[in-house]
């Protein structure tokens, strides 16, 4: 097996498969110094200010002269004088492909009365504001399988009762974007197919008034949606008792479900993690992209997100946009983020994180180019704003922050009934009510954290397994998880604490 990976003949760098020692040979060049696994080695002399290519795309500019064989990383590569804002060819729609013939994979899903299909069957407890979070959690805790297994013993078809609380809901502009996003997120969860029913608990005096939220979201109370607050109920104890009683009424009906064969067109997958290490864009991300292409062929939907982590690679998506307005909506979101970060005293290159850099990623451009690989090669059908209902089949985009819990929360609010999460540094993530699959980008991580990982995509880097083969494995795993097979994160009980609506705007 070669000591390095060359991704494109025109690249200026290759990627170390393992720790490279000084003097070892890569691509006919002697290595200068130690180079960690997943990191880059220059294959030619690069002058200060010159662009550096990986994937045959610019990942940054040499901040100092780089010799052939030298380690290329943060000490000699940056975003350049324009901070990555160089001209890109959006080539809108040039890579749009004819629709491929539909395939007919199926999974064992739960059909809801409105025609939607669930992958899980939960009852949810939501809080309108942080002030009601403790009461909401106390209600769900009564039904905890770990603390009170008898509570759900007679309801084997109910996956659990989960409390999804958050840190906001007040101290915000009642007409502003922040509250609008929160309302949309809560509405998406309150109506999610994976919830049979939902109880929403408020305080009473908060900015996020429950009656206003119901009106703005075109929702009304019924058998599967109950809304009340602490102040009207008479305090914490009575609120908890009321919530428990309401869920006990729901449980017998929630238990009357069965799994049956359903078309894969009912699966909506949220794609998570831009890139964790230097292998992400080589192994797990393109393999997940191959699985996405398969899912789209079977009529399903995949949501790519994390706008700060596609920055610099958006031109690879606009080329696949089915309509000019789809491409322009994505470009507009990129510009919004540039303004948003500047207004908050930041820049788009605040990523990669320290862990990402330790794994070999240097700039956000490099991270983004690997991140978009999760989206496969299918046409881009639509672009959505945060937590908007996703009503288009196929490959779509949702504008979200790069922070995984916030991003996945938006995707699930939009209708994602399953999450696929690639990681190269190690993740411990779950996302109730939607199961989360985690794919390791390298075998070292798999060996260290196998109990948290669902699949080792590092076999691609090791050699012997193709991206297409791994993509098929991921697709098969998606069908299995959607059919009820527990994921590693579900086995560990993850999912309740990872509900993090996007908090944007002034906190007052």
C-alpha cells in the first residue's frame, strides 16, 4: 500500500496515509520532517502567494515559500489576502444530469394517518422557553426506561418519551428573526412524523407565547398536540402531574402502530459534519455521497447543510442546480453569512476547529471541498432556509450553521427522519426523535471508538474497498436503521440534550 494518496493529477499536495518520516519518498519527492497521518505534503516548490490545490481546487495560498516534500499546514498556508473571497465560476446548471430511472427499495416504516412515514415512534415533551425546561424534563423522566422501566412496559411499540428543551424563548424581539426561527423549529418538531404525539410546556409570560406560536404555525390542539403553561396550571408540581397524565392518555393509542413495507421515497436523511480530518473528503464523505445518489434514485431525500462549512465550495453545488433561482438562493445565503460573520467580528475561516486542524485540515476552503462530497452527484433540487419544511424529493440544501447540533436540529425540524454523521475525530452524537448513524473516516478512530461508530469508512483509505461499495453499505444501513434497528447513539441514550435551535439576533 502506498504511503500517500493523490486525489488529482493537478494537485500540489498528496495526503499521508500514515506517519511519514523525514527522508521517506512520496510521489517521487523526499519528505522533509515529520508529517502526521491525514496531513498534506507538497509535491512541488510553491512560491509565497501562490494558490495551492487539492481535489484540483484551491484550498488556500502559500503564506511562505514551500519546498517540495515539506509539510503543508497552518504554518505556511492561509486564506490569502482576500480571505478566500476570490472569484469563482458558479457555472449555474452546467452539471445538471438527466433523471435516472427510479428504483424501488423499501424499508419497514410506520405509516401515519396523513400519509407520512416514520422511522421511530416517540412521544415528545417540548418547552416554549428555558423557564419551563425543568418541568418538561421532569415529565419525560417519569417515563424513562432507565429510571422507571414500568412506565412503558405495556407499550412496546413506543420508542420512548423524550424532553427536548432549549436555552431561549424570551429576552428576544417578538417580531425578529430569532423568534421566527424558534417558532419554525418548534413547529417542525411538534408535527414531526417520528412523534405520535407532543406535549408543549410553557411558563406563561415568555416572549414565545404558546397561543401566538400556534397561530403563526397554523397549529391547533388535538389528540396528538397538547399545550399548557406553568402559571395557568398552578405551579411546577401540578404542571408535571398534568403532563404525565396527558402522556398516559396518549400511550395506548401511540402503541397501536405497526411497521410495514414502505417505499424508500419516504426516507429523508440529514447529512452532518463538514469534515473532521484530512481523510473526510477521501473516505466517509464521498461514500455517504454515493449512498445519497442511491437514495435519490429510490425517490428519497437528502439534506446537505452547514453553510459556513461549504464556503468556498458552493460553486460545486450551483453547477448542479436544476433552476437558476435555486443557485441564486444558495449564493444569497453565502453572502448573508459573510455579512453576518463580519457584523459579529468574525470571519468565514473560523473553521476548521482545533481538532480538525490536528486531523490535517488547514482552511475552511479545504474543509468545504471535502464537505460537499456528502451530497453526491445528484441534481440540486431546492434550497431551504433554517427549519423550513422540506417538501421536495431528491438532493436539497438547507441553510444552517456549521455547529452540528444546531444544524441537525434544523434538518429534523424540516422533516429529516434519519441523520447520517461522518466523523474523523470521534463523535458522540444522537438526535431524537430521528436516529443518527455515525461513520468513521479512518480505521484508527474506528478502533478507538467503535462503540460509538456505526461503520468504518477508513477501509477506503486502507485500500481494498471502493467508494461505491462503501456507499452501498451505507445505503443498506440507512434502510436498516429506518426499519427500527437501533443505532449506536440510540443504544447509549443520546438524543435529548442535542436539541439546539439556532439562536440568532440580540439577546435582550
